[in-house]
C-alpha cells in the first residue's frame, strides 16, 4: 500500500511512543526488519502490512490513515463507503486486485455493516479490517 507522509509520521510517532522494537514487531507482523524500518524512518512509502502494524500498536487503521479514531471506537462521522474503502486499502496492500475481487470485498463489507447495524451492533475498525482479511482469504482458496 502506498501511504502519504502523514501516515508514516503517525505510525513512527506511535511506534516510538510505545517504545516498540523494529526487529520484534517485524517478526510479529511477518515482514523484514529493513522493510519496517524503511517504512517508519526511511523514504519508503509502500507498506503491505499496515493493518497488522496498526493492530500491533493498538490503534485503528483509520487512525494511521487519517489521524482520527482510536482502537475499538465507534464510527460516527464516516459514511459506509469510506469505511469500506479504508478497510480494503489497509488489507490489500501494494497488490492491485482485479475489479471483480474489489467489488466482492465492497459488497461483502457493505452487507456486513448493514446487518450489524440492523442488529444494533457496534462497528469498529478492527472488526471491519478482520472481515476484509477473511474475505480476501476466501478469494485466494
């Protein structure tokens, strides 16, 4: 996933704030030390494990991408389409899936949001990104 400078800065600041070690976090999220270091502190703006990094740091994808929202908080001011696109963007990473797969992911997440709201359930970034991750895995099989 190609991210902007502000996303990189938020990730690096949170990483340092939590006193995390690049080597141990890289192992946990399945990437190399150099890839994570270059994303956090170097010139690299591509990073395919943004959702795992957010999870490891205890923040939402929305926080890393936009600077708002915290882990587990409810989505109040965002429309469903924006939330779906944020979750897909966070999980898809650098690879550009076919339009067929993107449409499958959009439909699956939009249906889930609608059903969750009908049941009066809270929708948060972690649930949504886990759903997208699961939907991607079903397409790979």
